[in-house]
C-alpha cells in the first residue's frame, strides 16, 4: 500500500477486518484482561444483533463472544474472582524457543565461480549482522511475535550515529500493511501512532524497491487526517533530517528492505483476497480454550476462597465494645463464663462451615485443556510439563509424543530459513553501501542452518551413540559430529585426532572386522 491520500479512512480496507483478529490475539498474548472484557463484553447498546419481544438480543458470533467467560458482566458490588492464566504468552514463548533456543547460523558458501563477491571479510560482516547475540535476541523476539500474531516484517535498519553496522528488526503484523502480488511482498507500510490530546499522529514508513518514504499525518481515531511535516512532533524529528525533498530515503538497491515472514499459511482467510497471503497465528481456534482455562482456574481460586473455614457462634459469645463499634469474637478464649443463653446448661452452641476445595477436579480439567491447546498448536503434550499417566509410559511412547514438536519445528523452519536468508542478504548489501570498505556488499543469498534438534537431551544422545557404537554402526568422526552439531569440520577432525591419540590408536568399531588380529593386538580396556 503506497502512502494514502490525506483524510483517508484508517484503517484501510480490508486490513480493518484483519486488525480486529490481530487485536484479539494481542489481548490474549499480553494478558490484557480489560481488553478481553471489552472485546467479549455483553454491551447490548452496541452489540445487540436483533430484538425479541422488545428485548435486545445477541446471536451468531456476537452472541457467542458475549457468552465467553471474559464476556460476562460482573454485577455491581460483587467481588468475583477472575484470574488470567498466561497460557497464550507461554505458547508463543514455547514456539519461539522450539526454533530459536539454539540459534541458526547464517553463512556464505565457500568461494567459487560466481559473479557475486564472497570472501572472509563479507562473512565477518555477516556474522556481525546475523550471527551475534543481538541478532539471536532479535530472532527470539520475532519467533514470539510470529506465533501470536501470525507474521512479522523483518526490516533492515541502519543509523551511523547509533551503530557501525546494519541490523535487523522485526515489526509485528499489527503494525504493518503489506502489498502482495501473486502471494509475494512487493511493498510494505509500517506505522506508529502517537496520541496527543485529541489528535492522533500517525507515522507511516513505506518500503518500496529502491526507497523508503516517511510521512506524518494528524487525524482522528478513524481518519488519517492531514499530512504534516515530520518535524512537527519530537518522535519523528530524526527522520526530517535524513529524508530528501520527496520525504524519501533512497536505498540504491533493487530489492525491498523489508521481508515478510509468516508463521504458517492462513486457513481462515484463504478466500479473502490479499488476506490469503498473510500468516496464521498459533492461537487460531484456541481462543475458546484459553477462555475455558481462565474460567477453570478462576473457579479453582473461588473454591479456595470459599474453603476458608468459618465459625458460627451464638450472639452471647460475642464481645461488645462501645456503642457503634460492633462486636467481636475471640477465638483464642478457653473459658466462657456467665453466658445467659437458652440451651443445655454449661454448653455453648458453636458450628462451622467448611466447603470442599475440589483440587483434583480442577487440576484434571486444567490439564485436559492444556493438552488440547498443545495438540491443536502442534506441540507435544510434554512441552508444558508432566501430565497424568505419563509416568507409566515407556521411553519409546514418550519419544513418539515428542515427535509432534519436532514436526512443527521443521515446518516453521521452512519459513524462517527463507526470510532470514533474504533479510540477511539485503542487510549485507545495505551495509556495504552505508559502511564502505568494511566487507559488506552484494553477495549470494546466505545459507541459514538450524541445528538438527533443538536442545537435544545429552543423556538421550549419549545412549543413542552408545547403542550405535555397540552395534558397530557409527564411526568415531560421526560420533563427534553428532555430539557437537555446531562444530566446523576442522574442529571435528582435531577432536577425532585427540581421541585417537588418547586411546592409543584403538580400532574403530565401525570399520574393525577382527581379521587375523591376535589377543595381544587388541587394546587393553
């Protein structure tokens, strides 16, 4: 979407429809219970869909939303327990950890016959941009935003007064308006909003091939308003000093400086034109389960509150103070004397109220909901801890359940590999133009390598290697490589040489067939 004309509606169609879904996912992701209550609230003045016998009624999706736990109004003067469980945020973190807990390696291939330059300086510069701790933190943030909102734009940023290299920055789907052609990103507009009194200032940043245009508008909540100079508010004064007379920054490259990185292909919007190219959130079809989980834990906390024991005492057992200060009961008193009250002489009638705290019922319900959330999102049931009955499972059964997370990880990596590779290539080219002579420039698209298994259990890996070694089905070089998947070939060869030296040139079980060796020829255990 190019920069809109002044006084255009905001948000532009059809993204006004998409942003409602983004807002719902964002409320669950951030745990904004006020937004959830407002979104699902039963406000008949604005959400009634029809009238029956003079009474406003709600039907369809509106009525279904109002029947959710967070959509039920709380009567005045009632202290109702409402607890939000951060399962959506945990789910987004889990999705990011699954892919980026062990960060990928972005590297240029070995030099060869190519028109595009590839050398050691370029790789060193790429390491600074895409392989450092800053980049890895960015990828983790990107993973969470993608999981919750369905997509991000991975943007190339630079500022010679801030850093001596280009860096990558993710922008979530709820602050970008992409333009697709045949399912591919051709333009992208990012926006920020600053509310000052009754005026809504919106900074629009439009990325197109060869340039980035900045524009500032002053309008209302639903209208873009008039275009004003970038220097009008402090938040955009920096851009006013670096754009040209057309309010643009020329990139001098034939590619976009933003890469669209979606989580999974969308299912719900596949028939909605350009929205079909947007991504699908991991929260898709899970809002009801999130709501039921909150209701389950709120009910549990209600039981806890009601389960506090209460003592019912006769009026004669109360201590009365000064008039107007009420009465009190000392539950530490051991002797009650002179109580003038009906009943059996010498006896004081006390009673108690003790409600049950249904721990097992609530816990089993919560775990059942957790399992359904993980199953729909494509993760293993063990991803959030132990569940009932799992202790009796065999190791093979547990491994089979873990395969769900591994399959989901493999599918997510398909999107990540393409997006990170393209963004790193653009960033390296921009880096060569902004910081000439330091190694950046136009190169072949880098290769993005993810570890085979994210955070593989060392004990499980050791057992696997031991079994393969006993079966003479693996070489020493492959054992070192499996144990250290992030090592380079030189480091692996060096480690193999050290192990063989320490073992006194013991034969490799994978290649040693015994032959005519005598007992004295075999290594001493």
